[in-house]
């Protein structure tokens, strides 16, 4: 089952996609968060393009588990996306929220660690090595979406393993 993961922020929405088997999440892109109708249309296009069966939207709960202002915005976005999906060819797509507490923090730490180690390079010895750039807010947003989606995928895998015991 291929899934799409979203990290909804005020300025950008990070997007991740899973492999067709629903095992591994990959950072995909970011969408500028402006006109909500256009944003939802962009998400629907990506869902159609990747033939997803599930869209997982990160829900930024407060550390104590309550809904804050941003979580309420995300729930409103999820409701609008769900309604629009039902009106399009995606009425079969399951749309869920997933606790995303600290996903952006984890993505930032991973990117800082990777950049700090300065070991990620491409090119042969004859060619000048090119440093891979993991910095920037857009990279962080897509990486956070991958963290959200991977957490969801791992929970499904754990449930299946428990049921088979």
C-alpha cells in the first residue's frame, strides 16, 4: 500500500511518499502553503500521480497531548482534503492524522548531523566532489513529512506482527 505523508505548516507543506509496499518513506517535495484550494489540488494531484491508498497528515499535538492552535488548523485542513478527495477520483483514499510531536526537531537534528559530518559527497576522485546540501527549510519540511509517514508505516507493521503471533 503506497501512502503519502504531509507535514502541514503555515508557510510550507512537506510531502513524503512511501515505496509501493508501504515499507519505507521518502522525502518528496514541499508545497507553498498559500491558497488552500490550490494546495489541496496539488496534494490530490500527487496522490493520483503516486496512486496512493492513504494520506497521513501530521497532527502537531502539544507535548501534553492536547490540541493547540496549529493542530486545530491541521484538522480543518484534513477535513477539507477529505471532502475534496471524496468529490474526486480519490474517494477510496484513507485520510488519517498521525501524532507528529517532535518530527521537525528530529528532521533538523538529522540534517545538522549529516551536514556537520561533511562526509556525504558525490563524484569520483578525478572529479571535484560535490557536497550534498541538506540544509534549508524546504528540506526540513519534506524530511519531517518522511518522519511522520515512517512512524505511521512502522505502526502498521507492528500491528501486523502482533496479530500474526
